[in-house]
């Protein structure tokens, strides 16, 4: 009997040691980034002033500065961030298929997304608003009933608008520039999206205007794949963002992009 128990214990010990080694051998996302020697970040190229291409052909914007700040803290030096362009509609797919380590791409945190993604602390709060032609009679969200309204596929505005203005004729585009062209050419009457992105168009082009009311709160955060492999990366990135918020560094970067 004793022999049987000892044999069983020996088997369990060998088996569990194997389990522990296996656990340890699975690198966390942060370890993978450190081993690889760079951090791959999905960023926008059509969302001024968050993610866009500057006149020298380089990625620029508030999201890009956040990525560089995180990269510098993680590696202790600059120049370790690789940018991959994403759009509102393909960003989650690019994150889940491991094309990128994280998204810093005007991405709002909400309950639905939290079911399948992890998020850092928030680094900006936007709000949904309406962009329309200057001569338009549209004054508020309810005036959009029966009108042709543009949303960007994959954005929070898509679901919000369907619920708030059920009789709007919704037209979807993949990028902000396509959406903007649709209201410029009269194919649509308005765009509903984040004030911070739409304001860029209103500032550059006096023939369009951003209506003053904000209909939602959109807290932007860095998005990660869900699961314990990402835990230490999420914690590290949140720590960097919290620290930069405390020291006033984030505010300084926001102001440098004309954001409040
Ligand atoms: N922040 C909103 C979202 O995450 C809209 C901005 C965007 O198109 O990225 O859906």
C-alpha cells in the first residue's frame, strides 16, 4: 500500500513540476516585446491630431507621442517603437491577429469592448458630436432623423447612433477622409463621431461646422489582447500613463497638439 502511495506521489510530483515549467516557459507579452527589442503599435493615420502623417511623411500626433513615451519608459531609450497603420474598422482584427502588440488609436473603452479586450488607464476623454455643412439646418442629434448620416465602421458612434436616432439613414465608411468627402460633396448630411477628430476638419475648412453639444463620454485608452499574458504589459503601460498624468507631462503633450 505504502509503495503504491509513494509511486502515486512521485508521478504527481513529476507531473506538477512539468506544469510549473510549462507555465514559466510561456513568455508574457511584455517579455516578448523586451526579447524582440521593439514595441509594435497600431496607430491611426487619418485621425488628426491623434494619429496622422506629417509633412515629412512621418507618423505624428498625440497617440504617437503616447506610444513613444511608453517605448522610452519600457526600453530606457527612444526609437524602439514601430508603427503599423490601422483604421477604426480593422484595428481590433490587427490586434487579435498579433500584427501589433497594442493599439493607441483613438480607441474608447466601453463595457462591450472590455468583454474581449484589456485596456490601460485612460489618457484622454472625447465626446461624440455632429459635423455638418455650415449652411445646414441641422442643430442637434434629433434633427438627423430622416437624414443621411455618416459613421465610421467599427466606431462607437455606429451603435450609439442606431439607438439614439433610429430613423437616420446611416452610411458607413472605413476612413475619416472618405466620411468628410461624403459631406463635402453632398452625398451625406452629417458625420457623427468623436469631437476631437471632427474638430480637425472644422478648423481647416470653414464650409463645415462642429455642433456644440456632446452626446457621450469617450475615454481613450491603450488596448491589448485579453488574457493573463498581457497582464504585466497592461499594468506597466497604465503605470506610465498614470505617472505622466500626475507629473503634468500628458497635459503638456495634449497642449502641444492643441488639445485640452
Ligand atoms: N473613439 C471612438 C471609437 O473608439 C471613435 C473614434 C475612432 O473612430 O477611432 O470607436
